[in-house]
C-alpha cells in the first residue's frame, strides 16, 4: 500500500480523497493555488504545497509543478480526482515515468476513451450496442450529408475530442448538414484543437444512464449498478439518483452483463463509468466512457455500501477485488443534489463570502462539501460548494428526506441553487420518476409561465 498520496485537485473531491486516505492510514499532500490557501483540503491534509497562481492552467493543470510537489514531499502516488488532469493520458504517463503511481486506469485506457471515435469503435467491437452512425471520423461534408441521409433525421454531430456535450450539433434535415458540419468542426477546433467529427442518430427524449465499473489489475471486473443522470441543464448535471426509476431488474442485468463482457475484452482497470443513452423503447446505447471517479459517485456508495475512493486506491496499489458480482446488492435509494454558488433563476455564478452556514444532518444525510462559515467562494473555479446526498429505504422516502434536508440548509452571503432543487423535488415528472433529459427545460418553462404548466398538467 502507498505511504503518501498527493491529491492533484481541490474542493470537495480533494477532501473526499483525504478522508479515504486517513481511514487507510495513508499520509496526504494537498496542493493548492495561491488563492486556495484557506481551503479545507489544505487544512485537512497532512502537508500542503502551493503550486501556482489562481489560474488553473498554471496550478491544478501544471504537470511539472505537481510532479515537483510529489518529489519534494516523497509522495508515492497521485490521486487526480475529477476534472483537471484526471483523464489526461500524458499526465498519467509522466507520473509513471517519474515513479509515481497514477491512481486511475492505464494511460492507454485514458487515450482510448479520450477520443470518442476510438472509444465507440472499441466498445462496439467489444459488444456494446451503438446508435446507427458513422464508423471512424467523418472525412468530408459530402460524406456527412450522405451518411445522415442514409441513417435518417434527426442526427447529431459530435466532436471526437468532445464529451460532456461540447461541440455537438443537432441536424433535422438534409439541407442543413453541410453548414452544421462546418460550424461544429470549427467549434471543435477552437475548443479542443481537434476537428475530428462523428455523427449518429439523434434520440429526442433520452434518459442518461451510467454504469459504475470496478476492475482490479488481475482481470476481475464487476459493476455496481447504474446512476440516473438525466437531470441536467446545459450538460451540467444537477441531481443524480440510484437506482434509476427507468430500469427494470432484467434491463439492469442485461446492461451489466454486456458492460462487464466489454470491459473484459479491453482489459479495463480501476474504476470507470460507461455512459449510456436509454430511449423511450427501453433500448440502450453506448455514448462514452469516463475513466475517472465521478462527482456523483456517492449515490452508488450509498446503495451498494462500497467505498469507491478507497477501492480506487487499493486497486491502484495492486489489491485483488474482494467482491464478486454476486456479493453486490443494491439496497434502498440515494439522491445527490449538487449545491452550487449560483443564482437560482439565471444560474450565473455567485461567488463571495459565506456569512452563515448550517448544513443539514440527521438520518440518511451525507454532505460532501468544501465550505464553512466565513469561507470565501472563489470566482476562479467551478461553483460546486457541496453535494447533499440523501439515502432512504425507497425512492418516495428519499425524496421526502431530500426536501426535509433542503429545508434545514442555511447558506447566507451568496446565492445558491437550493430554491431550484426545492422546485425540482416537487415537479410531477420527477416525483413520478418518468422524466427524461428535458426535465430542467420543462421545469424552467413552467416557472416562467405557470398557467401553461397548469393547463398541461
Ligand atoms: C445524444 C443525445 C441524443 N441522441 N446523442 C451527449 C453528451 C451528453 N452530455 C449529452 N449528449 C447527448 N447525446 C444522441 N445520439 C442527447 C444528448 C443530450 C443532450 C443533447 C443536446 C442538448 C441537451 C442534452 C441533454 C442531455 C443529453
């Protein structure tokens, strides 16, 4: 096992990793930018190193600074958290070359899944269903137009280097394909420095489901069920739950089986998430794979009882997975609400000083947070200040518990999206569990015009 882990991240996930390390008896090194010296991850770690100025490019994304910090503190492994360098193959390779264990899949896996075209090809080859679409990268606008016409409209153009919704364009008719292709490609070049594009049939009202994979270094692979991630606004998830109200035990079983078989074929290691799109007919399709721990991992931890961050660390150290698939049982229901420092109506970031802070507690309530009274929320990084995760015996009780917890939550001095969550938790589609990825759009429209909503019911 490792003696000391450097956490190449900030905020709640850095704290989450520190907590796992403390329970494992592993020393921790926090890194931070100049403006983050008052952050909890710095206070809770055994040691800390300032690695650069506020700009993430010069601090949390600064590979030489991170490896120097690992060297001077004698850290033997690096946990990258999520975001920042967590899926950067070059970073994983440099860690290896410096004799520091990168806590995550092999660099080869990060490369394979980092390009959505190669990920699709590999997963299709390994047996996961794909939507009808291009094979390989689109070569020209003519080819895009021909293929789109063959598949039928609507289609969606996506950037190979994209993911999380950036560089996408929905096209509804043949005459619009070429222009959309040129625009999307230019956007992809500007955003990622890579204009490779692919296309697939567009599903109008999909659910976004993801499957948690856990794999050791010895070929043993299991899944920990799914997370329902359809509640998103502009590709930012706002709430996640497990289990998904859309899955039947039979569908869950089938998804798990094909996913594990595919992971075996590519010899996946460490934890990862397979993103699937579920259509109204109950058919599922591979979208992309995330090779990191995810923000929403706690809902899986609560329904399965598996500590995913502890597991990541143990697996990176070469441990054998102690669980068999038949040992995994999903019990109860969990919901995660992302509490953001943002305006509940405009969603604009709302940084500033927190003048009062009282997080909820009591039965079935977990907070993975990073703020405290008198903490100053910074404008330089994402606006997530805490994750409120609630657990109960069933979905109805879990929703009641989430509402109760929100009613206790006090955050003063900044604006938060707590009022948005309160509205969401009473929205009828959400309560029934019959929602899809358009739920936030519909909720906001009904708030803008409550009469229309009342008429629709
Ligand atoms: C799709 C889709 C429908 N059909 N792909 C891809 C990244 C993920 N974050 C959203 N993605 C989608 N991919 C096909 N073939 C629907 C989404 C999607 C979405 C697309 C446009 C605008 C908002 C969206 C919200 C959720 C999902």
